[in-house]
């Protein structure tokens, strides 16, 4: 895993900027029930991002196929199948370059940028399994199978696990100067356990493969367990990084004090040197 990746809360088709994300309301859940999910949908491949159900992200779309896909989807039912690429370095992915499990998203907003690019605001809706790529031009169209979400466990173990995820994520935010302080406020106000798990998993500073593994788990409690494990690892790294930073800062402060003390001492000694006047 590359530790030079974006911090805990950041992502375009290449990368996404952080934006405040609000949990799904009961009204939106009711709206979801009225959505008719088609068996064939346009596909949006993403290089460095895994989209989870419920989560809202902004994506800057630059590839011609992707721009055409989001434009056509936005003119229609606004639904698009989001899939991560297996290898983010691939510029023009083939069907073999896409993972099998993804999330169908609703395009909430489409924004034309001055530079000719397109930014779309996506909200993940339902997980799906890719069955077959039916068309590749002008963009991918695929037949998909929608995956059923399991019921959230109603027991203290699951509640404790969710609480621990929130606590671990909050600690990571506090130790990471590059993460906006608003992230902690967002976490504090998330009440929906599934949304919390998906929100933290989608924004966690880990590679696409590990996020994809979480998305592919059918049971929400299994996703929570795996996320909890990864967060423990990320917290240990954040703590170690913070210790190194503090140690370096302390050493620099010590060197600066010694330098100034030494400089002041030399100046003081020079000021007391007797002046020999010529006779």
C-alpha cells in the first residue's frame, strides 16, 4: 500500500475532492424503493475509487467514453453502474480490466466545467454483479444482477462494533493534519450504521483492492468487522507518524535553542573584550 496516497477523506475518475456528506434520510430511503433498476445500464469505470451504497461523491470525468456515458445517463433515468478498475494505470480499460462487483449510482448533479471536463455528483444506491458487457462503443453497457443487502444485526456486538468504527475513525482524523476538521463533525452526526460503515470504508486511506474486498462482502456485519480491522492498522500508522513528527519537531526545537544560546554566548563574550587604544 502506498502511504503517499490521499489522506483519509479525499478521491476523479482519477481523484475526488473532499466534500461534506450527509447520511441518507428516511425520505431518501423511501425514494429508493420507488426506483426501477434496469437490467442493462451504462458503466462508469473509476481508477482510484470504490463507491459504496448511500455515499455521495463528486467525480471529475475526463475520458471521452465516460463523458458520453454520464451525459446519456443523466438525460435518461440518471442511473449508472460504477465499477473500479483492477489497475488504475490503464488509460482505456477493457472489460477484463473491471472488477465484477460494483455499485449502481444515481447522478444527482452534472456540472460542465470551463476546461471542457465534466463533474458529476453521484450517490451510491445498490450493489450489483457484472454479468456481461453488451456494448463497448460509444461506452460500456452491461447486463447486471442486483445483490440483496442483509438485515442489520440487532444485537450489542454489532452496536459495539459500529461504535468502535466511529471512535477509531475520529482518532485517525484528529491525528491527521491534512484531514478537514469537518470530517469529525460529519462522523459524529451519522446515526445510520450502514451509512457509517460505507462512508468510512469509502474514504479510508487504503488501496482500492482492500476497499473492493469490503464492498464484495454480502453481510453488513462482515463489512464492519473487516473495516474495524483495517482501521486499527491505519490508527497504528497514524500514531507512529505523529510520534515521528513530534520527535523531529522536538529535535529541531532543541537544535534551535542550542544555536541561539551559542550565538548569544559568543556575542556576550565579544562584548567584554578589552579595547586596546593605541599609544
